[in-house]
C-alpha cells in the first residue's frame, strides 16, 4: 500500500534565520504608512471642524450633521439657535454643525 502514498521524511536542516533588522524596518514602515494614511488626515479634519465650530456667528448659514439646513440666530457657549424656516427654531449643540454653506442658500418662507 505504500506505493499509493509517498512517504514523508523529516529534513535535518534547521530553520533559516533572517536578519532581525529587516523585520524591525518592515514594522516601522507599516507604522509610518498607518500614520500618514489614517491618523494624520483624521486629526487634520478634526482640527478644521473645531476651527469652523469656534468661528460660528449669527447670520451664518449651516447644514447640521443630520442634514438640516438653517440660519444661525443665536450662538451660546455650547448651543446654537437655528432658524429652519416657517418660524421654526431648533436648539442644537455647536459640534452638531456639519458645515457652513454660502450665504443665500437658505431661504426662509
């Protein structure tokens, strides 16, 4: 029956050991790529959003992170009063403002 299955024999040679510096350099390269492709752009976006939220003032037209368009009527330390049209006002947290839009985008009807 031995002619159907080839017999496996263990080899006497030990495992080849590579240079440990190559492994460390590879890990360092992975960390650097991770930083430049993921971490740095995210912190840049967070900084830009924080500057935009700190610069909010009355009369700015904004879109919230939920997609609601409105005009800022009052700015407090943590909250913003947003006129969304038809006499309706929303009180939202400042950091819930997603982006500024050009003036004239919002029309109160």
